[in-house]
C-alpha cells in the first residue's frame, strides 16, 4: 500500500471518529431553556433530560445534611424584578456541593430531569451551575472625586 493511501485512510478514520463523537454528544452542547418555556411544556418533559435557566427564589434554600441533598425553588424572573412572579419550580439537587455563587436570588442553570412525586412536579438536578453576574456596579457616593 502506498504512503498516500495510508495517509488518506488514516485521515478518513479520524474524520469518522470525530463525526461520531460530535453527533453522540450533541445533547451535551445544547443551550438552556427559559423556565417559563420549560414549565409550559412540563407535561411532555417528564423523565427527559433538560437544561433550565432561572433564579433561586428568596428564602427557599434548604440543606438536608442526613439525606445529602439541597432543596430550593427556581423562578423565571430575578427576585428584585417588579411584577407578578410565575409559580416557582421545586428543585432537588442530590449533593451538598453547590457552587460558591449559589445563594438567594442567584442566576442558575440546572441540568436534570423533571419527575412527578405524590402529585407534585419536582426537578431533580444532577448539576447546578451558578452564573456570574454580568456586570458589577459600585455604590454612588456624595464624596468629591480625587
């Protein structure tokens, strides 16, 4: 077999492997869904993998140390937003290791599945990712500038 045929065969095998890895991991590269859109399709999403974006509802974080899980609620809009809030989504995260930025009002992206338990719909999160604030603002002061 000539050197050119060997190189062409090797390049073809590598290209096929890369295509296979890319297509099999396509779901992992998906963006997240808005919580309101996700809740609108909740009945059809039960048991299916999902990535959902929302904000941690104020005062909803409960750490259950014996069960090694964190329970909280996620809402569509930031807690400081004016207006009527939609119904929050209850979340159970199986683990106690939450991100450093995870707190009341934090912007989060959840990966997991939606399940129905005792007539209530609960999102079981495998991953909780807290998003970094997009901009930081300083407090206004009355002091004269230097």
